[in-house]
C-alpha cells in the first residue's frame, strides 16, 4: 500500500537504525545519558531557546507546557481545530485544570484582535483569568498550513503586551522552517515554550522535545517525572533524534515538492484539490463534489492500494507525504486515486 495516511507512518532508515544500535547510554533521569543530553542541547540551539527536555511524545510535551503556564481555573485561548483542543483527550483540563476557549481561525491561524477581544485580564470572582495562548505551526487540521512571519510576530507582540504566556505547538515546526526558508529559531525563538515532534517528518520511531528558558525546563523535568516520562537509558531512541536533526530537516523540502506534485496531478485528473493550498506536506481532498462520504472515500482509496486519512471536516480527506514516499509512489497515487474516487469518470462526463 502507498501509505499517505500520516507522516507518523515513517520507519527508521537503515542509517538511523545504525545510530540507534551504536548509541551511548546512561541514566537519563539523572541526566547521565550523553546521547539524550546531546539531543537536548542541539534541539535548544536549533529552536533558539535556552534548554530543551526530551520526552516520549509531543502530546506529553504540549500538556507539560500548558501546566507550566497556568493554574487550575485559568483560561487557555487556542484555535478551534488545534491539536491541543481536539486531539489530546481534554488534556489541558485534566492535567493543568485549564478552561479552553476556542477561537475561529483562518487557515489555522488566529489574530491579535481575536486574542484582545477574547482575553479576560481583570481579576474578579466570576470569570477565569486568561493566562495562556497556544498556536500550532504548521497547522494539522488546516492542511499543513504555515504561519506567515509577520502574523506570528504580531501574535507574540500581543501576548507580551497583555501579559499572556505563548506556547507554540511546533510538532511540524521544521516543515514550516523549510517552507519559509528561515531558521527554525526565527519561528520559535520568541515563544515561552515550544514543542517539536521527532516521529513525524523527521522519521524517528518516537520522541519529542519541549524547549524554553532554563528556569521553565527545570520545572518541566519535574513534571516529566510526574507524568511518567522518565525513560532511563533513553539514548537508544534519542540517537534517532540526533540523527534526524543532522540529516532529515533539509530533506523535508522533498516531501513538500512531492505533495505539490500529487496535488497538481490529482487536480488535473478531476479530483477536487486546490494545489495552491499545499504549503508543506499535506494535500487535502474534498470528496463532497464527488458524491462520497468520508468513510466511503477512505474505503475506496484503501481498496485501490492508497492509504489516506480523514480530517475534522466531514467530506475532506488528507494525503501526507513523508520520507518513506518516493516519486514512484506519487505517480502511482495519481494514477490510482482518481478512478477509486470516481473522479476520472466524472471528468470524462
């Protein structure tokens, strides 16, 4: 099967497996694992922040970050389809006691004007105090869309002005960096905390980094232990992260190019796709005009040998390119999907 369901479907390359096999290890909970320490150091440098903490998952990293910034009863503002709101099982409420208030976004982005209008900044006995803003870059549900730097800077400036903490869910931050042609630190360096995921486009079997000030990361290490994230000889898997940061960032441009080629090929074949909306490694397909439900379209694609996945939108699918997808896979998907979805016959009609 051509597996375009997610960039989490990547498997470690032979070179990454060799790095894993030869990893130097120690007790990472005591900060004695040299490979984990190296990964944390390099991650912080790339993100333009003082320190980073290695964690098993980006969801854990997001939840620790939010707990760092707020107290039970405080309020979190975030875009309505952000990962922390729709894909982390109510974690902000469970772990940090935060009330989450969704804001309607455009391409997954929210504006300073929305934040100013929504934020509760005056202490009283009835209204939760707004403490945290969380943004996502690239934005998963919006189709891998990237924040323009001027919009990002405006939100950071707004949070600083209002005294709000800003968390950047950068699970696919390096995709944004490559798409914009700027260092990752240009995107992440002004946030209070930043999460990156190592098991998506970077191709690791697991792992994430949470970065911020040294003071915050000391607290994050305590929460890591509380959340059950201490991993002992974690250099075995951290070695994959070191390899990925050294070899798999620049090559994300290949995934982006293949996503654009997929979108263009499908559009030419009559599949409802907007190639101009493809900014990174996501292609969104609207099967509504083809008279299909999401479930029907997923089943047809699967039977044709192409794995795609659903989205938060009732008739929209996504195809995600990654390092285990090559040019031949893209050409084959362009050949198979239109017929499977009924677009080829519709185009002929």
